[in-house]
């Protein structure tokens, strides 16, 4: 890995305490930006969030034996070890 401060091929990019900084200029056409933004837009489920939730989730069954891990959502888990 090369040090960006010393690399002559990246004169417009330099490293700061907050990360990399690009000192060159660039132009973005508003039409290209809107097209890019709309292409990446997340659309809601066609049948609605309630139907999505009903078809993609299961209730947690705490009566199951042994140690278990349940994935609740994005970054949430429920862990049961030794019955606790």
C-alpha cells in the first residue's frame, strides 16, 4: 500500500486526520444525479409493510429446548444460554 501523501500520481488526493480528501474539481449534471438517485431508491413492499411482516417473520418460540439464538432484526439477536 502506498502513502497517498508521497505518491505523485494522486496529487489531488491527500490524507487528513478525518480521512481522504479530494482537492480536484468535478462536475455532476443534475439530470445524471437525479437518474442515479432514482435508480437506487428503495420502494416500499407492493402489498404493504404489514403483509411483508406477516410473510417474512415468525414468532419467537421460547419453549424450545437447549441453547438458542434468534435473529430479531438488522443488528439485534436474542440469545438464550443455559435456560437464561
